[in-house]
C-alpha cells in the first residue's frame, strides 16, 4: 500500500510539474504576443509621427517657396527705387560736379 501511495504522489508531482510547464509556456506565449502587439503599435505610432513631420516639412517648403517669389518681387521693387533715387541725385548734382571739376582743372598752381 505504501508503494501505491508513493506511486500516486509521484503521479501527482508529475501532473503538477506538467501543469506548471503549461502555465509557464502560456505565460511565455502571452508575453511574446504582447511584445509583438507593442512592436506593431510602436511602428504605427512612428509611421504617424513621421507622416506628421513630413507634412509639416512639405508645408514649410511650400510656404518658403511662395515667399521666395514675394522676396524676389520685393527686392526688384527696392532695387528699382534705389536706382531711381541714384539717377535723381546724380541729375541733381551733376552740374555742381562739372563746375567743381572745371574749377580744379582750370586753376593753375605754381
């Protein structure tokens, strides 16, 4: 009878060990599944973030390219105004410059 009890307890221990192994395997599988899910979620979040950054970059590029046309137009207007101002000033003082040059050229120094 003691032999039957010993065999019975060994069977119980083996059954408990197998149950523990199933529990450990199930936990490992759940962990792997959760890691896979977390990886997929992270990749999705990264893709969304990358898309947002790309959108903002493209928006800034389009804004700055539009600005460059406005900047070119503004620079053309500024340059034209400065050229006009220089021509006006040159016309205004050209008589005085000619008079001054004639004075220095015709004066005799000993």
